[in-house]
C-alpha cells in the first residue's frame, strides 16, 4: 500500500485528502492505525499531499509565555463544559469581538468540525469527545474565510492545529487563531461504535454523547450512563489506560511543553485550589503568543497563578507521549478477530473485567 506518510503514522487530519486534485486518497481505518492510502491509478505524482502532511513536516512550536489555572467566569459556561469551560468561553469572546469559530461537534453519529455564527450556537462545541474527530472539509472553508480577511479561531487536537497551520501557510498568521487541547491520544470512532453495540446502541441513533461530567469519566447516551454510572465503563477504562489509541499517538510530536497553538487548554490536574472548585472544573491554560494573550485577557475568565513545573508533573502529555501498554497488541488481535469490545477487554484484563462485573451486580441490587 502506498501511503502519504509513514505506514500507521497517520493522525487522520484529512488535509491530504482535501489537497489532492485527483481524489486519489482514501482514509483507511484499521482500528489500531489510520492510513491515507494512495490509489496509484489516479495519482499524478504532484507531491501536494506529501508536502501538506503534518507527519512529514514540522510547524514551529513555541514555549508558553504565560500560564494559569482558571475557569469561565460565567457559571453556565463552566457547568456545560468538561473542565473549566475555557473552550466555550474563548469561542464566545472570539465570535463577539474577532471573527468566526471552527471546532468539533457531535452530529448524526459523527465527530466533525463546524463553524458557529451565533452566541447561542457555540454551546454545540462544549464537552471533550474522547475519540478521533474528523476535520474533513474544513481546510478550504477556513482558507476561504481567511482570504476574505476574516479572523478565524480553530479549536482542535494538537495534530489538527498543526495540519490547519500547515495548510494555511504563514500568509494568514495574523488572522488565524488556534487553541489546542492537551491530548494524550485518541481512538478510532469505530471502537466507540463497537463498544456501544454491546449495549444495543448505535452512534447514528444517539443525539447527545458525553464522555465525562467534570471528574466523572463515563460514556453517557444523553442523560443515561452506559452500563451503570457507579461502575466505570469499558470504553472509558480502555481510553484512560492508553490502550486503544491509534499507533501514531504513542510517538506524538506534540506531547511537549512547546506548543503548536496560540493557547493550550487542558485540566489543571494536581491543583492546590479548594476541592469545591475542583468539582466545578479547573482548566490549565498555556499561552504561547501575544495574540493569544490578548484573546485570553479579552475573555471573561477567572484566572489564578499555577506552578508550571507541578502542572507538567501532573500532566505527562506536556513532557512525553502516552506509553503503549503491553496488552495493546493482544487487545487489537482480540478485537479484530472477535469484533467484540467486551470480549477483548475480558481476554486482556480478566481481573479488571470480573471485578467490574461484580460491581455491576452489586450496583444492580443496590448494595453500592
Ligand atoms: C482526545 C482527547 C484527549 C485529551 N487528553 C487530555 C490530557 O491528557 N490532559 C488534559 O489535561 N486534557 C486532555 N484533554 C482535554 C480535556 O478533556 C478538556 O477538553 C480540556 O480541558 C478543555 O476543557 P474545557 O472545559 O475548557 O472545554 P470544553 O468546553 O470541554 O471544550 C472543549 C473544546 O474542545 C473541542 N473538542 C472536544 N473533543 C474534541 C476532539 N475529539 N477533537 C477535536 N476537538 C475536540 C470542543 O469542540 C471544544 O471546542 C483531552 C481532550 C481530548 C478530546
Ligand atoms: S501525489 Fe498528488 S495526485 Fe498523487 S495522491 Fe498526492 S496529491 Fe494526489
Ligand atoms: S496525517 Fe493528515 S496529511 Fe498526513 S497522511 Fe494522515 S491524513 Fe494525510
Ligand atoms: S496524541 Fe498526538 S497524534 Fe494523537 S490525537 Fe493527540 S495530538 Fe493527535
């Protein structure tokens, strides 16, 4: 198979598909890795895809010039978000004072990117989606807006921010604003679909999916926790154990203190602030550029000092990529042969699995 970047190292940013004038590239999702595969019968060897690829090229990254912990001053914005509500607050300010916003939404069973054109609409972006999102189609749309002189804020995973910056080039540096999330890896959405199948749920029929409510990490279908809310579900277990990310994530070049964006947001793990605040969500905020700083100060936020070294210690992604667990190969072997998420976890982590089954039973009869 001829691929745009090194085999199994694709981040699924979809930029190469958008740049190819011959539609010669197809994304192949083999659950444990993505590959942008080139159809050699259509390819004219123009090299455009290789030149745009974030794996093959490096964007300039910068050390934070300011760092804080904090949250949205508006209680509603903080409440509706996964952490301190920075994502939504920055987006609202940008829309009000700067230009338009492009970020990830869950719609029709897919994790895609959309623009927002009204304050009321911004809430559609809120919440962490612990899955590989799909930026198909956004590059040309962002470029068109930048060409018209509009300001655009793009919020995404670090690899997606790198892809957007590479696609746009240095020409639009002043108008393109970027916010990246601290990211420890992302799994294929096909794994989420497979996990939900065990509960007779299909992503296509889900209106609203959530992956966490503040410090409670759990998959929710609308208001209903999958399985029992009292027992961590297997999808969340696999995600938090770094078991099921695509292969490229374990060598991610964005997992460091030098960042790819104007502003980085994540969780302020290890915060010394009061437990009450922690329950409501505290974000970690790193700011790399002057234009990022301006946007941050224009936004109605509660900001506090943070010890950067402690923050790095508590969030390993600011130092190095997630480590691949020994069980990962077996997990994917099992899942590819059985097509069954539950069975794959059972065969790789039998102790964890049976402990969870017991807890589920206890939850069912009301003991826990
Ligand atoms: C795959 C993944 C891994 C993460 N790993 C870490 C980590 O290791 N350490 C850490 O501190 N934080 C991590 N985060 C970030 C964390 O979960 C919160 O999203 C972050 O703290 C921002 O929360 P918030 O309340 O400020 O924003 P929110 O209001 O929750 O907004 C989050 C913003 O992120 C966007 N977004 C959500 N999911 C995705 C996605 N899959 N792809 C692209 N954009 C998305 C939304 O559109 C929104 O604009 C991760 C997030 C994701 C999606
Ligand atoms: S080399 Fe050009 S034609 Fe071939 S796949 Fe890449 S972008 Fe498409
Ligand atoms: S990382 Fe992006 S540009 Fe590179 S091969 Fe994958 S989808 Fe294409
Ligand atoms: S770990 Fe790196 S490559 Fe993987 S989704 Fe996150 S930013 Fe992208």
